[in-house]
């Protein structure tokens, strides 16, 4: 890809919007938000919907399906300036009577992001240098990332550049780094295509290109797949199991300003004789940082291998590790499970210890409000820390989106509650199992009474002296403030 001039990039974006080749236009016309990732039914449905000859049909055929179009249709449908820009930038190439795409170029939000096609089998010079498109993993990290205004951001392992380009909207400057020169080329191209100038793209291993610099925010979607292979830069790394993610976490504080955050999506192993919670705690015990981990999924080694092999066949079918080799890799290391989730590490400037550590379960998939929920979570943690001695005097209210779910079973001819769960289903979805009486206690928090007054009311209700239940109630209140169920009025 060859970065285009600001003027030609602006003209191309304007034309894409004019003919409806933008995120909302693709969804409205085709019912999809991203390119189909295989030649299955979704691909065939999309192809059938793109049999017309309008500019939208031509662009979507080239850059969503990665299918060639005829020279006749290319010339008759697209203006001269658009055609020359696509050709000169290397997005398409002419081959006889056909025009072939050289990349996929789907719209994503307000951006257009070029990358290698999902059904890619061999890069022009290096089969291992494949650059992924905006896949569900990248989308999850985008949602998880806070969008507060910051001065300096680092996108570590930038790939096609989507994380860094999104961060450029709320950062003074963004550094985007990757070991893969091909990824850096795509990131530079995408920055130019989208008219984003406050970015620097550099090539190098992990933090080497930014040695000596510190940041307010670091985003990272690393090659975290646990595989015996070392062939694909986008999937594989030189570290054993989850060692690469561990290295990033342990080195990040040296590149964070006080109060700065690392936000990362990653996987970690659970090995024989070591609970997964202990593994993460050991990684961060001496860093002097706050740590929050949201576990999203857990897979057995067999299930994990099946899933990853299926994914890798779409990217580089000749480089998928043999099943027996992958099984031996896990068995020799005593791997019992592989967990996946999201991590937030905040440099606290405190003595060398983890000041706060919370390992939580996501009740369901995160949504576009997740980044805002992360920012709110940090504010609540700081609020709670500053009011630790006066919690009883706080005026709190139940989160307006909190919902109570009860499961019941038939017993003696009646329905009896067997499980009561308090949930917040948006942002970072969390849940808390509790007994019905505790749920009734929480629903009374309306922001008008103090915590102490709510405890006294509960004590009167259950017929016990308030001092007997105060400690337990305060501990519960603190935990639920931290998790977002109770918020300052």
C-alpha cells in the first residue's frame, strides 16, 4: 500500500460516503457489519446481493468479498479520480480484463481499515506477515478502551492500526508500533486514508521503538494464541504459553505515567497445581499497580485447540500446527484450561505492591458502553479509597440499570426461589449472587439516606442491634460500590 495525499484521501472518503460505502450503508444494504470470514452461507448471501452494477456494488465486491470485477464495470461505475486513486495507492491492480483487489477495505465506524483478506493464503513476500482485519477480538478491545482525553497513547502491536487510530480521536499524539513491517505499512496507509495526522508508526519488538517514553494510555491486542507454532506474527510469539502477555504486563509500568493505564485483551493458562487467580497475582505482585481482570471465557485444552485450528485454517491453512503436536505442547506443560479476557493495569505510584486487585467474571458480552463503564469504575475505586473511613456517611443509590433475576423451583406445591442474582447488563456486564434479604436491603438505597441509616433500618427490620450487623453490611456496601451496583448519589 502507498499512502495517498491528504487531498486524494479526503476525496476518496467523501466518495465512499456519497455512494453509501460506509459502516451504516453496508449494514443497511447487506445486513452485515464486517466482511464474511469464510466462503460459507454469509459470504454467498452477500455475493448474491452484490450482483448489481452501481458504485456501491463494485466497491463492496472488491473490498468486502475480495472478488475481482471486470474492467468494463470498474470503468463504467467509478469516476476517473476514484479509479486512479485506487490503482495508484495499490488497493487494486489491473490484470487483463479484470481488476483485482489487493486488500480488503471495509468501513468500521467512521473509519475505513485496509488489511489482508480473511481468506488469505500467502503474503507477497512473507507468509508469516499476514495482517488481520478488524475481527471480534479487536472490536472487543475497542469497546473496552476508555475514551477519556489523554496526552500520549501507545498502541503496542498495532496490526492494521485500528486501536491507535481510534485513540487518536482523544489523544494528543499516538505512537503505533509493531514488529511486522507489513503491519506498519498498513497502519501508515490507514492513518493517511482516514486523514489522521497525530500518529507516529514505528517498527520494533514490544517497547523497543518507544524506549524512554511514558504514556497515559497503552492499548495492546498482542499475538496471544498459545501454540507450538512460530510462523504467523499475528498469532504466534517466541514466548512459551502466556509468557509474552506476562512480559507486556510486567514491562508496561516502566512506560506509564503515574495514573496511566494499560488496557489489553489476552489469554492466560491454568496449569496443574496453580489456580489461574494465583498465576495473575504472581505476575503483578510487585508492580505497584492496580489490577482489574475481567474473565470472559474458559476452554479446555481440546476445545481450545479445535477452535484455534479452525481459525488458523482461514488465515494460513499450510501453517496450522498438527493436532498431535499441539496436544503434546499442552500436556507437557500441565495445561488444564485456557482463559480469555480483558485486563486493566493502572500505575498507582504507590509502594511496590498491587494496591487493588479484582478478578471478575463478565456476565455476558461487553457493548459500546464498556469504555465509559471502565472510566466510571476507576472513579468509583478512587472515590471509595478517599471515603474508606466514612463509608457509613455516604449517600448511595442502586445503579439505575441494575436488574434482579430470580430462579425458582417447585417445592411442596409452591414456587421457591433457588437463586437470586443482581445484574448490570450493559457496559461491563457484571452479576452478583445474593440472598433475597440482601437484595431487599440494596433496593432501599435511593440516594437520600446515609448508609448508616439504611443499616439501622435493616437492623430494626430483622430485630438485631445495628452494631452487630454493621461490619458485614459495610463490607458488602464497599464491594458493591467497587463493582458498580451502588453509586454515589
